[in-house]
């Protein structure tokens, strides 16, 4: 039902498209044409069984009734008769479909392993129109704010999350560490020595002469794009940024609020290197004091990185910096508890932004992660901080890293490539169909779907990279980030939210089955990125989106890039590592990829055994 709630901004829920308003104050022939298009669209959806048959019959009947001349003989041929407004009738159509989807979702008995099809349905419904996409985003986050319960650490405040956190009045002191370098090094460098594989697990060298920069970086970006590892507009963004820094530019007026500044996948090191000011939100440094892994180590790492850079670091403190007699005391006083102190953090951020010049380019991004339901709570608390800072400083941009293992609107070219690639390799022997059949449809599922026909006739393609094993909490937390990105994009904010590639982080590789699967995925046109490469590439896209006002992440350019629905934002500048153009869905590749990896390990031995057998046969 979120599909129809919340409206479309300024229209009280108007379903926008060729048919608008309810007064009929436009040429009846145009209205009739639009209704005929709606009739044809419903007939196609009937054949695709995307709406319950009874609902389709009812709506087709209504549309056809509108197309018949009114009784009494006074109406022109094809003119709709008088009656309920077109707007109201179309809203009824979308409400029926949304209610049917909501009922199925509520009736799901195996939620843990069946949630994915409901996420897919939500995405498809959101693609139907701009009002649908924005309405679902507003309704989804609105539900979280109204139904999640927050209580303050001292238990003096308790109630619905949004209204209760708004009552918090506390804040923090401010700490700062300035970089020791006057200016960043010329150019932009990306550590890279090919993708990750079990046979080459070591991090890439990071010396100035070892990294990609200038022409070499641009050539690699072009090679990735040609190989389907990243989308062409992502390669263009990398080239733009390389040229920008080759001119000696820096991030002097750029301020990035990083919620989860210590994240392994975050852009903190590169932002510092290129001279930005980072406002770091991360766990309290006092946690774990005296234990084997004190949280103060996070703040020591962040502060040391800042001191050795051309950037600056700003962070919340539990007491004035002047009262910290030593660096260790400073580290222990730094930080905050996002899940217990979202109101205090938001208050502090709103106070901090008042100290900035009007020319400051400000971006706030969420880079947090926790397991299970804690991820959802963390996402909501981060969302609150983003919403508050955006309200206090409307020019603030928003940033997220999109996981490749989610459902995203994709480009026409990537969808076409996935279809063209289907059957390659295994397909020449028909083995992919055999594997799919023997597994009960679980393995080697085609990586393309029926497109969504949006209002106006536009076909929106999407890729289902959702990994069911990650669970519904992870899917919801990432969906909440999508919702915030869509809302702020529609409100006029630059939103740097691009799909990042599958990356060989320590946490991922600690699971041997993932490592084995990663070893075989290049066969299916993937490249698994090393962490250092991902950090540098995704930080480059963030910087590009901040600096280049002509890019697709700026809503001022949405007409140029044909982004009529805010959910299409995620189709731009994707660094998916090959997932979008692979012939098979990511969630159906794991076992087969692992087998291919082990077959590769066994190949030399099989060849040797074959050669030995052939030699023995020759002497017989």
C-alpha cells in the first residue's frame, strides 16, 4: 500500500503521466488518446499476469467505459463520459495492485527465505511512475519513523522514533585535527594489479609509481567499461576526475560527513589524501578501554591518517578538546553512539554547519553496517541525521554505497548484454539448462527480467542481484537508504549513490565458501575487486558527483539523462563488477562458481595424468 501513500509531491498523490488532474480542463481528444494507451497497457499486463485477473477485468471495463460516448448522444466520438475523475480512477488502479501485493506479503509464511520476491514486487511497483517511486519511499520511511520505538538511555523519553528523537536537546563538543601537508599530491591514484583471485590474494602496491593515474587510469577505466565490469558513464566519471586533479585541483572547500568513518569500504583515506574536511561519526573511543580491542584505536587511526594528509578531521567529543591532556585521552573522548544518541548527533551537526562559509560543498553519507536487525536500527538513526542536516542546510548532498547484491534499475545496454551473454560458455553445450533443471530452478537462473512498462510507455529494466542468504534485515536497511536517496534527489539534492563491486574484504574472505565462489566467478564475466581498488574507485565517483555539476547525480540534469523516476538514479555510474551483464543471477552462481574454481585447481593434475596415460599407452 506504500505504492499509493504519500503522494507524488505537490499533487496529493497524483499519478503523473499523460493523464493529469481531475477537472478535464484540456483537449478531450488528448485525454481519450491517453486512456486508449492505458487500455493497451492493461491488456499487456493481463497477458503477463502482473495483476489479479478480477482486478484487471474491472479496470479494463472502466477504461473502456470511459472510451465509449456518453449516453444521450451529446458527446463527440471517443470523448469520455462524465463521471469520477481520471485521476481518481487511475489511483484506484494502482491501489488495487498495491493492495494485492501487500496482502501476499502479509501472508508470506516463509519470510526468511521468501522475502526477496516481495522486494522485487515493491521495486516493480515503484517503477510504474514517478509518483509511485516517490510515494513508496516516503511511505516506507514514514512507517519506520512512526512505528519504531525510541527510548533515551536515561529512559526519560520513549515513543515513536521520529517524534521522540526530535525532543532530544543534547549535543557534543567539537574536536579537530589538521593535516600536516600543504597540498595533495598531483593527480589521482588508484591501487590496482588486476582483480582478486585466490591465486593473487595480496593487496595491490600503493606506492606513487605503482598506482594507476593519468592516462593509465583512464585506459583502465575504458578497459573495464569495454569488458562490462563498469558502466560507460562510470568510466567517464573516473576520467573526468582524473583530468580534474591532473590540473592541480584539490578538495579544499569540500566537507564530507561520514557516518561510519572507520568503515573498511568508506572513502575516508582518499578524501584525506585529496584535501577534504571529513566530519567523522563513529563509535565512542571509550568503548573497550583496557580490553584487547579498545575503540580508541579507531580514532587513533583516523587522527593519524588526517595528520599525514592535506585534509582536516572534525569529530564529536564528550568534553572540550582543551581538557584532553594527551592524544590517548583525546581518542577516548572522541566518538558517539549512533543508536543511542541520534538526536544529539543531529543537533551537533546542525550546530557545526553554521560555522561553514556559504561556498562550502557539503555531503553527508552513511557507511555503517551491523549484523541482523541492528543494521535496520542503525540505518534509521543515520537517516535521521541525514534528514536533519538536509533540513538545516538544503544545499547538502547525500551519499550511499549501493551493494551489488540488491535489486537496481539498470541500463538498457546492460540488460541487453545479459541477454546476449546468456548461454555463453555452458550454453554451447546446453548445460546451463540442465543444471537449472536438476537444481529445481535454483542454479544458473537468467540474469534478466521482464521490463516494467511505466506510465507513458517507457520500459524500465532492472537487475535482480539480491542475495537471499543476506537476509531480510539487510535488504530492508539497504532499501531504506534507497528511499532516502530518492526523496532527497526529488527534493533537489545531489545524491552520490552508485553500485559498488563485489569486494574481497577480510570479513567476506573469512567465509571460505565465499572465497571459493569468488575464485570461479571470473568465468561468468565478473571481476572481484580488491578492497584498496574499490575504496579508490568509489571515492573517485563521490568526488566527481560533488565537483561536476553536469553529472547524472545532480537532479538539475535529470531530463538530459532521462531520469523521470527517482528510482532510476541507481542506474547511473554503476561499478557492479560485471554483475549487471553476467548471463546468470548472482544468487544462482555460488555453487557452480566454487566447482569451477576447484576444477581449475585440478586441471594441471588432470592434464598431467592424461599425459602420463598417453605416454604409457605409447610404450605398450
